[in-house]
């Protein structure tokens, strides 16, 4: 489970950056804010999806108490509960810190090694 305070802090930072980008700033400052905004946008999207799922789950559990809505709630609850771990996992992955080398290019060389023709064929298939 992800701490709610951390999610709130990320959302507040995202909204602050959005507001700052609408003000007249220098080109360097706008570029820096734009990069940070681009990094936070997918994370905030996952936060929104996770929080919406939690709200839907709470609403479905409240509907269990209403006799008229009980059948609908019993139909929705298993699906919502099944989606919750997946949403939590996606959010946790999105919150992992980025490595500085993530955005740098890499060169990968594939050559056949010991194994003769089979190794050459395998290396060719990889390319």
C-alpha cells in the first residue's frame, strides 16, 4: 500500500509546476519545469486511476447496505478487488526513482560466439 501523504505531495508538486508554467518565466526555467512536468504526468495519471479505483471500491461497499443496489454491488466488487493489486503494483513501479542513465543511449553488440553455425544463426535472428 502506498502512503497517501506521498501521493498528495506528488499531486501538489504537479499542480504547482502546472501553475508555474503558466506564468512568464525565463526560457531555462520553463525548460526545467517542462522536463519535471513530463516526468510527473504519467505518475499523476496512475495516482488518479488508483484513487478512482479506491473510491469506486468504497462506493460499491456502501451499495451493499442498500437492498436495491446490493445485486449491482455484488457484481462490481469482485472485479474492483481483482483490479486493486494490479493498480497498486503499477503505481509502485511508477514511483520508483529514475536512474540518471535511463535516458542515455546504449549500444548493444551481438556477435556469434562458440557454437559455429548455430551461434551465427541465433545472433542473426536477434538482429
